[in-house]
């Protein structure tokens, strides 16, 4: 498991670096490609070591103590012991929309972030199911590749904007604005969907309650569809439920498997 995710991490770095090189070459030929290679190296380095901090800052997440919320800390402590990993740091995101994500380069350098809406709208057993899912991502070492994909994918989206300021390549700029972020998104989607099923299954086993997680997924999905978060799409795969409204054609490129299928699998689980 650890070796597979190690391989995926460096495979992701290679693929997204290749996208950077292609954009750089189109922008400035071999000189542009050389600059893009240096930029990709720097970005990969910082993504590997600091992507968790970057993502937490993007969402204004604040670390909470046991004095702030004893229940959350007790649940995370119990689940961490059950999963046999060090207890991750716990962060709060100030939004009324329920959701959660995990981040960190390893189980010993990890964090879980929950929204204010998650605590407000879910029952304790449902919160436990959500946190078990996120702790499973940490134990399965999914968080490094997922968080790096968020940071690098966002950077590719930003870099593609450079074409808008190139008068000689305005047509190409429009194409890059569409296809560069799409390419990064397809990489994220390929990584994310299978890992969500696995995190659901292993999280339900850690919590010893697949129905709690199933109920939580249904509640979060219902609220998220009515009140989608305004976020950078490059980070959508981090959350337990896609925080963006996935309707029509956008469903084809969703970073998450269908909620209905996830819930059915959980309801048919035996633990």
C-alpha cells in the first residue's frame, strides 16, 4: 500500500511536470520549457514538504484544542488508536456547509479539517464515520498525493492564464485555459475515485459502523447540492463529498464516485 502510493506520488509529479513543460514550450519554445522545468522542480519540492500547510491556509483553517471541542478530540483520539496511527492535528474551517478533508505527507505529519457545519448538522455517530473515513486516508497514505495534486493542479490552472496576456497566441490561450486545468483534473479524478471507495470501507471498519458514515454522506451531499462551496476546483477532490455542485456534464468530471453507490456499498457492508 505504502509503496503503491509512493509510486503514485512520483508518477503524479512526473505527469504534471510534463504538463508544465508543454505549457512552457508553447509559451516560449525551449527557453520557456527550461523555465517551466525549473518552476516545476521548485513547485514539486514545496508541494512535497508544505502542501498540507498551503491547503489549510487556503481555507483559513484554524487548529482547535480539546478545550475548544472535547468531543471531536475524543473521537479522533479513539479512531487514531484503532487505526494505529499517531493522532493527527485537528482544524476547523468556518463555513456552515458540512464537509471534511485530511492532509499531510505521512501519518506522523497529518491533520484532519472539519467544517463548522459538519459539527452543527451531523449526529455524533455520523461525525465519527466521517472522521474515520479521513483517518483511513491518512493511514492508507492517500493524503500526500491528494494534497500535492491540489497544489500542483491549482498552479497549472494559474499558469494557463499566462496565455491570455500573449496577443500573438490568444486562440491558443483560450484552448489552454480549457485543457490545461482539465488535464490536471483528469489526473486527480483517476487518483481520487478508487481511493474514496477504499477509505469508505476501511473507515467503516475502524468506526465499526458503516451506517453512521452512510447517513453522514447522504446528509452532506444533500446540503452540498443546495449550498455548494466557492472553492478552487483543484482542491475539490480533498473533501469527503464534492463541495461543488455536480450537475449535467460536470458529473462526468467529478472527482468523487456517485454518493448513491458509496451509500449502497456501506449499507451492504458487514463489520
